[in-house]
């Protein structure tokens, strides 16, 4: 077969069929897609605003630290006087509505400095206590043994006294609350937020305080929502609802990922009273990998990592990819694993981490195609230009 | 169905106006801008990567990437060119990732959505299987060859136009299309041999 015959055959059997396909969007698909894009653009807007705020704060922060240092010395001196060992210590009175977590010094967590509250013994959120997360922070806590929550700052959530035994009631004042609730033992969880009451029997969901009320999104199970005017809706898995207009829409990819991450962060943890703070952007410690006597096949490990990425088990994917990177620093999968880690960091919106991962790549990649991918990822990881 | 080319020249001025407004921080201008191009992006992405299930995620990623990259858009090329370069970058990255992993079979519903609605059920089933086979053959191509082949052979784009989108020179694009044709021809031969056995 000569070249002309070969081209004719390809044209007849492949090109003609591909020209006939009509990848058009119907109205429902278009609405779903534009909803997802709008949500992605909202996130980009928020990131840009946060970046602008951070940039604007930086020069002032530089001047503030000496002041904080002076204040800290003065406080230490005062404490030294107050807590002299030979004197009777005054009992600290418990206030009625205590804050389980007090916000750390201005800007300390956001800048990645260690937060002393991490060193405190684990606490549970009891009725009439609140959990606070500063802008860019995540705070995790449990309520009883059935509620595991992540609060994304700026945010504050309070545990209210429930009307019935077995019920749990939360009030979200601001921020985004990601909740995993095990309702198998009975009882319901209610989350009050501006303009909405969300009742849950057992599910994985998020409530977010937005400008025009509240948004509720469900990843697993089903919740019942109610506006202040009594209009109700059932929100099934994969959907979100806003209190302002009572509209149901598919859950955004960004929120679905946040819920998957919230769940992944709790995997392997016993549901016990616990509280921890994570500064944003999170500095991921490399997970310790227990090495079996026989080195597992790295290809199999990579396949597992790919499966975890497909299933959105992002924490597991990260762990497997880091394992490959650790074990195979000169092997063929090293570069691919690093590129995947950079992708995951970008999925999290953590550009700094993505750039750190990309910086671990060797100057010359084995496969030029991977070099192009690395360039593309690096371009995506660059901070947004301020407007 | 004839292939619609993105943004005819008459629309370029409106694009430029919306880009300028979006760069000044007018989010609604960007919303209008992306809605104008949504269909062309969706169609091109589908032709390049096939009707895969994570296509919607990629479309979302494309427009968020464009939004973030807008301050760096200098206006040296049209907005449409700038946008479709990002489409091809994202498609390329997706294809590269897919080649390293397992390829999931295409969903019947996603294939059906590509076909003319008036066809009879038998005809649709036949066309669906044919499309499945064609996309499987396309999966043999490297991402670069596949993108070049779709732009030049399927969408009838000139080598210069395709080269500007693929960030390559026209000779390289021509070479990729030739190699793609050769590989597809070999794959068709193999398929015929298997079917005759």
C-alpha cells in the first residue's frame, strides 16, 4: 500500500467519522458545567484576594514583629511574677461560654510559625464551646464520638446545647464547615447557619457561610435543609443548595475535593476527642513508610497511586507517590511521581507546595514530554498577578 | 456536522473588549467571555481527547487557568488563540497522564452524545461501536501526534494555524501529522487482520 492509499484509508475510516461527531452541550449539561466553572472562578477570586491581602500585610508585619517580641518579653516577666512557685496560684475561673480554641497571635499561623495550642492535650468540643479558625487556617475537632469536623477560616462554629439526648446542634457563624457524621447509633445533627437549618442523619457534607446566606453541599448521604421562612429541601449526594434562592445545583469540584480531603485527613485516626490546627498552606511532612522485608514492585505501587488519584483518595495517593520518590530517586518513575505530586498540590490550590515539588525535579528530565508537562505545571503554579 | 471554527474575526473585537474589562477586574465580563467560547472549547477538547468522563473537570480547569493567566495575556495573538493553546496544553497533559495509567473504557452514554439524534437504534449501536474503535485507535498515538492530527486532518486547520496553537513550527506539525497517519494505518491493518482471523 503506497502513501496515498494509506492516507485515503485513514481518511475514510477515521477522519470522516471524527468529522461527523458533534460534541455539543445540551442545556442541562451547559448549566452544570457553567456552575462548576463559576465555582472554580470564585475560588480563584478568593485566592487572588487573599494573595493581595497577604502582600498588603507583609510590610506592616515586618514592623510588628519587634513589637510582638517586646510584648512577649513583658508578658513573660508578668507571668514570672504571677506564678512564683512559693505563692498560692489563683484558680482560673471557668467562664460560661468558653472558647475551645483562642485565635493565635495575629498572623502567626498564617505565616507558618508553630502554634503553641498544638502542644496542648487533646480537647473535645463540649456544649457551649466554640472552635475558631483564622483566615487561611484549618482547625479540626470532634464532637462526641460521632462528629468529625474541619473548619476552614475565617470561621467560627459553636456547639449548642441540644434539645434531646443523642442530638448534636452546631451553629456556624462564618467560614466553611466540613463534617463527617456517623448517625448509625441514632440521633440527628443540626447545623444552624445564616438563613439555613441543616438536619442530618448520617453523611459527609459541608456548610458554608456565603454573602447571600448559606450553602450546603453533600458528598455522601442526604441532608434536609430549611430556610428561616420554613421552605425546605432535601439535598442528596452530589448536590448543593443555597439558602438565598433555594436553588439546587451540582456540587462544585472544588468543594467535592475539599470534602474528600477532609475525609482523607481523618482516615486511620481513632474517633476520639482531638483538636489540631493546621496552618495554611499546610507543610506536608513526608509520611513515614514502613518498609517490608521485600521491596514491593514500584510499578504496582504507581498503579495503586493512580487508582487512588482516580478515586480522589488524595492523601493515600500522596503517600504512595512519596514512597516511590523515596525509594526510586534515580528510577524511571521518580519524575512522573513528582509531577503527580505537583498536580495534587495544585488541585489543593497549594501553589507553593507545587513549586517546591517541581524544584525537586532534576534539571534535565529523561523524557522531553515530561519536561513540557513540568513547564505547564510550573506556569500554573506561579502566583496570580495582582490586579 | 460541519466543524465550527472558534471565534470568527468579527467576534475578535468583542473578545478584546471583554478581555480588557476582565483585566480591569470585571468578573462578569470574564463570565460572558468564557460562555462565548464554552462550546468551541468543549468540542475541541472532545475531538482531541475523546468523550472521556473527566472532560467536564478539564473544561473547568481550562477556564480557571485562563482566568488566572489573563493578566499575562499581552494581546499579541487573539484571545481565541491564547485560549485554545491552553486547551491543547490541558489536553496534552491529560493524554500524557492517561498513557501512563490504565485506559478506562468509554461510557456508552458519552459516546451516544456525540451521535446524530435521528439515527435508528441499530444504526446508533453500530456507530457507537465504530466510534469506540476509532477512539481506541487514536489512543495509540502520542499526545503530540494526536493533537496535530486532529487539528490538521480532522478540523482542516492550516499547518500555520495549527503550529501557532501547538507552539511548534509548521514543518514539525506536518511531520507529526504524517507520523500519525502512518501509525493509524498500521493500527487499521492490525485490526483488519484480527477481524479476519
